[in-house]
C-alpha cells in the first residue's frame, strides 16, 4: 500500500535534519551524504513508491551490460524503453523477481527515440498511468526493480517541446552579406560530400525558402544530427537540389563554440547520446545517468506521469509526457503488426 502524500511528507522530514531544536544543540556543520536527495536514507523514505511499481519495470541488458530501464505496458511482455541505448547484441532483461529472460526489439519511433520490446515473460504487471496533470515543484520518483528507487527529483518545467541539439550542414556562410552564400566548406562533412561549393547560394531547405543567414540557422534548429536535409542552391544561372546529411555539434570549426557550451552545462555529468528533439517532455532535476533512462517517471502515488527519455545536463532530465507516450505506443503496436488479444490491450492513459 502506498502511503498518502502527507504520510510520506512526514517520513521525508524524518530523513533530513530540521532547522529547529534545542537552542543549546550545535547546528550540524555538514549534511551526511546518506541524507542527500539521492542518499540512502532519503531513498528509503520513497521505498513504498518503489515497492508498488518495481514489478512493472524491467532492466534491459545488451551482452550482459545494463543499458536502460523499461516500462511494462501489458501483461504478456510488451515494454517501452529508450531506443538509442539499445546497442547491437544479445538483448535480455532482468525482472523484479530476480529472473533474467530473453527479449527482442520489435520496432522504433525514431522521432521520439522510443522502442517497443517484447520480453519473453507472461503475467507481468503493467504500469498505472496518472490521471492528474503534472505540476511544477511536485516530487517525482524513478523506480527500478529494487525495493528502493534509483533517484528522486522535482518537476522543473511543464511538458513542452525540446529542440534538438545544433546540427551542421558543414558550411561557413559569408558574413559580408545577408545572402546565405557559402564562403567555405568544412572538409569531410555533409555539404562537401553532397557536392556543394564555395559561392553557392542556399535558396531553400527542404520546402522552406530562405533569403538570409538567420533563416538558414533557424531552419536548421528543427533538425537533428544524422538527418538528411534537401538543400536547394543557386550556382551561377542554375539551381539544383542536394541531399546533405547533418553532422553533430562539435564537428569541425563551427561546432567548437557549441561544444564549449555543452561542456559548461554538463560540468562532468554523463548525458544521453540523444538528449533533444522531443515533441513534448517534462523537465525534472533528477540526477539520472543515461543507462537509467527508458523507464517510468512516477508521482507519489506510483502512477506514471512520463517516460524518462534523456539526461540532458548536470541538472536536467527529460521525460516524455504520458499523453505522448500513449500515442507512441499505439503507433508502435500498429507498426509491429501484433495481433493482441483483449487481455493484452495496453493500459490507456486516463485523460
């Protein structure tokens, strides 16, 4: 049984030192690490939440290495997780009953970085979706298959679109004019490989006409590294279209400033390989390494408010909203062409 919010609040209060007390008692000079937000004592205060949810979670391994958590969405083994962490290799998963079973990747939503996996186990316990709206400042818990959660945090921002990290065509534009004319190419990157040349003027990206440098920069902010953009250019009297594969920030000279910004935001934190470009994500401040993404983010009632999808910086983790996750789930099931029985129908979100 999950305790009420008031009961849990008193439990948490007992886990951290109070600011009041006998006047003659010395004030502690430092806080015990066990009482940090992700310290052992604090996490034990959230154990009832983890105990109520851990049988709806799996820990996914590739060749014996843990790469992500997953959320069980039906009784016969369908699981959602973070796609980009599923490296090639033998996929297995650990259940809360301390049993390792085989698993198989069914299909992927590349836009939102979500994978649908079938775990070779039956009578699993599906997650319970939250019906209340998310609030800034509310406690959130990242449970695993253990009796205590992996981490706790606070919602920092309501669901919103998260733009992808900067990606580059591999060109340097001429800053002596507002016209988006290519001054030079970065060796080995997408634009050079696609056959663009210095002096070419960019006139459109995909179906969007551009007339100045700022439009080019703004339009490219909508694309991720690895995606291909159709670039229409004017060369002398002719126009033609080239397919240019975008490169990640940090590629060549144009990525140096972006890389410095990323290092400052991370300050040594390990971030997810794919940490942006999501349609609707909750931002929370849980300290969550990339290999603990892919599983559910729950409220104090153990109800799922989102799917942890990326560690983005030292103080930022993103979780896809429950509404978006349910839409993705429906599309993935349709794409995988599964023939589900009525008892296998995933739990719908209660909106």
